[in-house]
C-alpha cells in the first residue's frame, strides 16, 4: 500500500543514523592511546622549552636592570616567554581533548544530527504504519482478477482458511431428513482427499436449481490440511438418520407424487 521509495529512504536514514552514532561514540571515547602519547610528548617538550625560556627571560631581566641589555632585547625575551606559555596551554588543551574526547561543540553537532535523523525515521515509520491495511482476521489473501465494476472499493480480500463455509443445494423432497448438526463429507474435486464437516444452518426459502425446487444448507468444514480453496465446487454427502422400510416407502411415494 506504499511506495518502495519510502522503504529505501527509511533504510538510508537508518544507515546514516548508525554512522552518526558510531562517530559520537568515537568522539566521546577520545583518541587512540598512541595519539594521546604523542600529544603528551609534545607537552613535555613544550614545558621544557618554557622552563628554559623562563631562565633566559629572568637573566635578560637582570641584565636589563644593570643596563647591560637593551630594552628591545629584553622585550624580545619577554614576548618569547609569552609565546612558550601560550604554546604549552594549547598543548595541554589538546591533550585533555585527546583523553576525554571531542570538543563540546563537535559533540553537540553530532547529537543534533542524530536527533534529526531519528525524527525523520519516526515520521516515515508512522507514515508507513498509517498506510498499512491490517486485516481483522488471519488467513490467505485472495488473488482475483480486476473487478469489472470500476466503482468497487474493495482493495484486497482475505479469507479465513481455518475453516470453510459450504453452501449446499438440497432437493426439497429431502427437507424432512436434513437437520442442523448432521455430519457431512466433502469430496475434493480432482483429488482423492475428503473433508468432514457439519450443518450449521438451513435456509427457509425455496429456489430453483437445475429445474428443481431446492433449499440451501450451510455447513462448516474444518481445514484439516485439505486442498480446498474458496469458490470450489465439491460433491457432498450428508449423513442422515437411518430410515425404516416404511420410511423408505413413504419417501418413494412422495418423490413420485412431486415429480
């Protein structure tokens, strides 16, 4: 009841969601131990250079105080100290990020993407659910040719195949011998299979079948893995109560009178 494009789009979004979730997990888990070790080595080197620059700057300050070093050379030493301090601060921040994961802004962007993908997936799933026709009964879908009536609104037919309902025309002269609850046997056309059932209803009207008066009997046949299909014409035998000799004579006389 829906386009394959919806299913394809759903699969695509689910794949993108899986990628974003994996990326978020990677960012939260931080970098590999080898990368962290490399950043730590850079920090150690930066701290060593900073310590050396502090000593040089302190010496330059003392020389400048004794007028043994020009102001320009002293300021150059101070600026280099600031550069070393800034470099160490940047490496420390990088090491913290490598240990704990990505930046908060990066994590926020990934989480926003995940939320958006989840909303899109939920929207498509809800649309597919609304476009799905759920049958009130379990059974088999009946595959029929297109309806002759273009105004017919039947979209699909589902047959409950746990049991079959049989409509049987019975000669009207047999009316007194047929009762609700009587067993019957159905011979499946074209096979050696038979199925058993029982009468659940008897019509109280008369119809003409093959030029004779007949009434219809409704019976139920349990589906015992027999090759029955809806619409099949079958031969049925109804088991009636035994008749006495007098009953047979009366039945024969009634038949002769009617026909």
